[in-house]
């Protein structure tokens, strides 16, 4: 990662940044999680996605337990610097339910005639 | 939208839910914004993406000024109900910079040999 990039990101009042995770091959959006500075550093250093778990208040190496790690191909940041996009190669389902993506429920769908 | 869906979403302490916007055709992740209950209702009723602008503290009909509205094909919710994914057909660039996606900056990229 370029020097000083983390300094230019807009971390929220908890020191976190919203992070979208997308499959680099299928382009499916897999999940949304939160990253703090330490997690971002670990993601870049190890090449595997790390997040901050708000529910457990701890660093979260995705897949450390399940084996479903995510190899990170690229980290992007949005125009105003307050959201990250990780492009990853997942070793298994992203969702704790076993679904490929956490976004498996549709709540509204437009019928195309 | 099914009755009562909005009641089952996990709105944050500000009454907002993180919303990822993805191009339904190209699968490119375009932007991340915030939705409140009124914005979600308007999105479903009008078929065009509405958000809550945190910087302006107002309802935001995406494209109302620029003409770059987003027709919404589908609204998905993640496993724990605290993030939405909109699949859209955008009428123009999503980003205020004129870029197709707000995620046009890479801050880390793994070289594939």
C-alpha cells in the first residue's frame, strides 16, 4: 500500500471504515464489514481479508476458524475516502449461513415484462 | 416490497442502513450510500434509487439534478439485516466526479505473476 494512504482515509468516530467485499472473478457482492487501521494493515501485509468485528469488539481474520479465507487482489477507496472495496478470491462461502453471499434475500424485485 | 420488511431491517441509531449500489448489468459496484425508511419507501414506490444524504441532512433522489437516475431492479438485504444491496440500471455515471463508479482509486493491488 502506498505510504500514508491510511492517513488519508476518513475513519469514522469509532476508527472504522465501511468495507464492501466483492468476488474478483464472479463480481458477486459477498458481504459488508468494518475495517480499522490494524485490520487494513494486516489485510495488506498478509494478503488475506481482516476486519473489525463490531459485535465481538475484536480483530477478525475472516476464515481463521472456517478456513474460508479471502485472498485480496485489490483494495479500492471511494471518491470521498470513507468506504473501501475489497476485490477477493474467497476460499468458500462468505456468509456464516453457508450461502456464497450474505445478500441472499431479496426484499423487492421488479418484474421485467 | 413485502409488508413489514422495513420493520425487520436493522436501522442504526440514526435510522439509517448502509446501502451498496451495484450495476445490474456490468456488476460493477458503483457507490455506497445511506438509506432511511422514507428513502426506501420512495425507492420501491418510484422504482428509482433514493437515499439519505448525511452531509446535507436531506432526502436525496439520486440523479434528480444530474439526470443520472438509477432504475432499481432489485433490493437485497444481508443475513443480519443491517445492509442493503440495490441492483440498478444507472442512466449515467454514479460518481459526482463523472466516473462510472465512486471506487475508481486503487490503494493496493496484488501483482499476479
